[in-house]
């Protein structure tokens, strides 16, 4: 099953890369890349790398209600390892590796607790990145007249803001009525997957426990602050890359594009999200009328430059922590995970 999904991801990435480059003169791409500002591209890559230590810092208050304050060092190393694994292995292997690396360095943090906290991490990511995307669509400089399924993007943005608010409300319901949520999960799991009921219920209980950050205004504010800083830094990295290739788009385009990219990389693909990243970038920038040659040049240049530093850093930490792929795979196959 996993081998089939891996093969599908590689095939899809290859197809999407071919589709993105179809009709693009590689000579034109090379000319744009050669004329690009190297200093701005380097700053773009540095900002893209900086989001990883910010994400590690955000992890600290998420774990705090469950296991107390975890030292920053293991959080940073585990996060770097996770990003590296996502870049070089298929099926988002880095998500599990990140949780496992933290448990390896800090045994007091159970693997299931670490995994549950990552679900909360992604919930905050989704809320913030899409709120920023929809806010960008309300910018007066956002291209007018663009429609999707007969609706203007402004109308979609207004609906999207409401959807983000509704999602946050659901999170609060889960926190305030945990018994109801766990009971409903248990009933559904008993009917659909009785053999895994205890595992599913246990994972949901850990997720509910991690969502306790919503109860504490200090912790909630800390997680929200680090999440906003993370995505603003990511948007800065995109924006510096835009400037590097001479792209004439408003600053809000970076906020819009990172939402499109977040949707794109959710599709199964090869390690590093090659193919889906380039297609999502081309689609998002086309809204602003960016010529395909410039969009493709930016996507390829930014993707490669942001890929290398954190992959090298993560690989170094992977070796220093003493991990090996056999150990990670064995832990992933265990009944609990």
C-alpha cells in the first residue's frame, strides 16, 4: 500500500513538472534566472530557513499543558530533522520523524503525546495561513474580475474568513466538551474500526489535551503569536524572491500565494513536494498576471534555494542525535503510532 502511494506521488510530481514546463522556453527561464538578484535570492532562502526555528519555538507552548516546559534545543533539532525527512523521503515521513526525534531526546514526552501536539500545530497553521490568504484577497490591489465557479475571489475571501472563524469555534467546542467528543469518537470507531478503537480514542484524547492551549490565554496567545510570526516570515521569504526576479506584484501577493501553496503541497507527491509546488506557484501567480516564464523561474529558484540549507542542517542533527531509518520505521510500525 505504501509502495503504491509512493509510486503515485513520484508519478504525479513528474507529470506536474512536465505540465508546468510545457510551453515554457527554457532559454527564457535561464535569462530571467541569470538576471535575478543573487543577494535578494540568498536573503529569501535565509528567511525560508528561519521559519523552522520559529516553528520549533511555537511547539513549546503547545506541549506545555501536557508535559511542562520542554527545552528549546530538542524542539529545534527535532523540527529540523522532520523538515529534512519530508524533503528526502516520501509520504510525509518527516511528521512522524519529528515526533520520534523529540521522544528520543526527551523521553518524558511520550511518542503519542508528541504526535498529538503536531495535530494542534497544524490546526493553528491552517487557521492563520488561510486567514492571511483571505485577507490578501480583500486587498484593493488584488486583481479584480477573477472568478471561481461563478463567484468572485472577494466573495470567496469573505466566506473563507467565516470558515476560519467557524473552525476556531469547533476547536473551542472540543476543548469545552471533551467528554462528548471522546464519547462520539469511541462510538464511531467501535462501529467502523473496532480493532483500532482504543488507539483512535487515545489519539483523540491526546489531541484534546493538547488543545488545552485554548483554555489558557497566555499559552493561546503565545502559540498564535509564533504561528503568525512563522507565516509572516514565510511570506517575507516569498516576497524577497519576487523582488529577486523583478516580479511586479503587491506585497499581499505573498500572503495569497502561501495559501495556494499550502493547498498544493497537501497533494501526494515526491519528497520535497517537487512538481506540486511549481504548479501551485504558477497557478497562484497567474492570478496576478505574472508571465509563466517568470513564475516558473521564481518557483524553481526559490524551491531549490530554500530546500538545501534546512535539508543539510536536518541531516547533521539526524546523525548527531544517533537516529537511523530502521529505528524510525520500526517505531512507525508499532501499534500505538
